[in-house]
């Protein structure tokens, strides 16, 4: 009876944690927007008379309960988290493109949520196993709890690397289009708008954000520098520095863009060669752990069986 109660409690905890994790990772709307006000305006345009309670109940469960709960936990965690840790987390989220529209405090809570989820999951699995000893069970639960704590950071690091790699690959083609547009008579802002309209990648989204910031009144050089900080790659930093310097010195924008485009192609080729040189070293680990043992089994098993048969014959 006691084991049944423990299993029910642990399953309830796991279900709750799963709902919280899904709500934290799920791409929701921008936190600055008020969903109640948007739905109220939508119903007003239709001419329907509804109350705020009905509008709130029409929202998904995650937006009504889970996300406010996560934000409240995040507000509590900020009181015990150093400011430099929050700034570093916020910087990493910016480099990753802010997946899920999360703030730094909510992302910090995901560490504990993922740790509890994996730890409870392994605890339930080991609870039904009678072949594993108690010290091994405790070690497995502790190991997966620690792994769950660091899992959000690993996923965020992977997201940052894939985003930066996408920007590096798209930069030479985007600069070619910028050069063509500027040489055709368009301004630099209009050329960035063309890039934003033509492609749907991370670089195009970054250019689109720069355009919106310029339209809101920010200086172009400040918007470009902020974009370089959000992307965090050396190629974009040098490109923005060249653009800002040409704007300040009055140098022809088309010449600067063409030079930058050629340099970006050279850097992309060098980056590809660097990754190709790293490939043999990275292949050593899967070959040593997976391929070589399988080859040894395939090649030596017939010889071992024949040797065992010969020993039986002589004995």
C-alpha cells in the first residue's frame, strides 16, 4: 500500500513537471503583449459582448496557469541569483535568438524543473527493478538529476552554435544581394529590407529587427552594433565596423559591401577547411567505440569458435 501511494505521488509530480517544461520550452507570444486585451479587441470588432472571465477561460491552460506560475518562480529566484549570472544568461538567450520568448529568470527555473523531472523519472524506473541494488539506484537518480540540471544549458549552447553557423553560411549571399541593391540605387536600409523579404533565415530576421529599430528612431550604427552583439560572431562584428566607418567617413557603400562580400566568402571557405581538418579527429571516438569492436567481433568470432572446437577434439 505504501509503495502504491509513493508511485502515485511520484507520477503526479512527473506529470506536473512535464507540463511546466513543455510550457517553458513552447514558443509563446511576446511577454510584453497582453493576450486579454488582444482578445477583447477581437471580440469588440466582431460586435460580440463577452466578459473578461470568458476571455481568460478561452486561453490555453499553459498561458493561464503554467506560464504565470513559471514567471512567479522566476521572480522569486532572481532574489537569490547574482546579477552577473542573470546578465550572462540573458546574453546567452540573446545569442540563441531567445527561443520560447523566455527571460533569464524563467530559464534559471528550467534548470530545477528539468533536474526534478529526470530525477523523478529515473526514480520511478528503478523503483520497479529488483535486480539493481540500493546504492546503484541512488547513484543513478543523483546522476540523472545533475544531468537534468545542466540539460537546458546544453540545449541552449547547441542552439547558439546552430544559429551562428546559419548566419555564417548566409552572410556571403546576403552581402551579394546588399551589394547589388546598393549598386542599383537603393539605400542601405532598403537593401536590408530586400534581404529580409527574400530569405527566411536567422540573418534575415536579424536584418528585419534592425529595420524595425531604425524605424522606431534608433540610429543605424547603434542598431547595427546591437545586431552584432546579439549574433556574437566575428564576421558580423567586422562587417558592422566597416559599414559604420564608411558611413562616418563618407566612403562609397557599394565598394565597401563588395570588399566585405569577397572577404566573407574567403572566411566561409576557411571555416569549411577548418571543419574538414577537424573531421578525422572527431571520427576517432565513434570508430574506437563502435566500429572497431564490431569488426573485432565479426572477424574473431569464427576463429574463436573453431579454436574452441579444436580444444574439445583434443580433450
